[in-house]
């Protein structure tokens, strides 16, 4: 007999998912995983704008 | 949220500012040429140190290599990974995983930590028998 099981597709926009042993999704997140660094030098230089 | 580890921040600063001889740019220490890795942790990584790495069957110490080359940054755009496919870890450790953070490292035996950050929605609980999967290009890394 053919195995007709189908792994549940990743939800649109999901960044991570947790699947059970049958492939069903039991948890997921659609929030981006962002690793960002702010360039503080640019902010510091911009801080003098408008001063008299 | 995530950021540069202290060591990588110093690398960038030293290599792009006059910290070298006679005011030249400082030297850049090249990273390992192998595929970079994503390491998963059960505690938060910080600028100073890795989080506590996952253990047990289903997780390879040191992390898992990305499947392919990301699209290079242009005009300051962010870089996304893993590119070319998702990454999965099937937990057969016998106990639940609690995933809080990840690190991106090079492939050296003693890796260089390049970026770190927490997972959205952390802690992500992965029961024994379940699989944790990061979708393709789900991690966005940038300097803003």
C-alpha cells in the first residue's frame, strides 16, 4: 500500500516551524529573525544638525 | 534582536580604521573558507559569549552548515540565510529542547562567531520526536 501521508507545507511567511513526527506543524512564527546592528557613528554625527 | 559579538565588532573597527602601522587600516583576520554554520542555544547569546549550545541526538555540536551562498549585500541591503533551502533538526535526544538563540559562525575547528541573536517567539519548545526547522532566507542580517 502506498504511503499517502503528506508533510504539511510551511505556512506563508513562516520563519521557523516545529513539526511532530507525522510532519504536522505544532508551532511556528511569522516574525522575521533579524540580526541587526545600528551604525551609531551616523547617529552621533546627525545629532549636531540644527544647532546654532 | 541580535548584534555583532565583541570580537567581530573589533575586527571590523580595526580593519576599517587607522589602527595599523603609520595609520594604515588594521589587518583583517580571514574567516574559514568552508560553509558557515548556524548554532542553536538554549540560553541567550550575548556580545561577550555564546549561549549554552543544544545537546543530544539530532543536534550536531558546532552547528549545521548553510546549504548555499546567500545573495550578497548591495547598497547596504541586509543578507538573508539560509539560502537555497531550509535547515532542520530532528530532536531524538530523549528530552525537550528549549531553543532561545542562534549564532552564525565560520567553519573553523575553533569557530569565529560572526553574528548572534534571539529567535522570535523564544523559547521555542521542541518535544522529543519533533523537528525544528528554519525556513530558507528566514534570518535577516543587516547594518542599519
